[in-house]
C-alpha cells in the first residue's frame, strides 16, 4: 500500500465546475503517481467536496464493491454538461456542409 500523497489544490471538485476538466486533471495526476484502480477510487473520494462528495457517499453506500471506472461513470452522468435536446436539434438544423466536406 502506498503512502498518502499530497493532492494539488486545483484537484478538487464540488460538482459545480466542469466534471470533464476535473477528471482530466485527476487522470493526469493518477498517471504521475502510478495509482492502481483502488488508489484512484480512494483519492477520488478525497478530491470531492460539497454536493459531489455527498453523491459519492450515496453511491458507495448502495454498492461497496464498485470499481474505479464504475464510480467515475456515475458522477460523470450526474455532473457533466449535457446539451438540451432542443438546443441540439436547432444546432443540427442550422448546420451547413462546407465546400470540402
């Protein structure tokens, strides 16, 4: 088991900012320290605050045996930006093919 490593101040998420940006930084950090999946799961817990931390606790209370990828998927679906279907339709209907496409 590795020793607890200090986390950069920018490596925290409260669920209000960009989940994708947070997860990208988290994955880079986990690569630098060569964390295994179990370590990633534990460090992810330490990086979440406020609503994101509450959601993580709720997910973990329901299923204790979730792997890192399963845990990441749940908050990603909850906190990631999703374009409204109406917005996507308007954007698509206004799209035009370029000359070289």
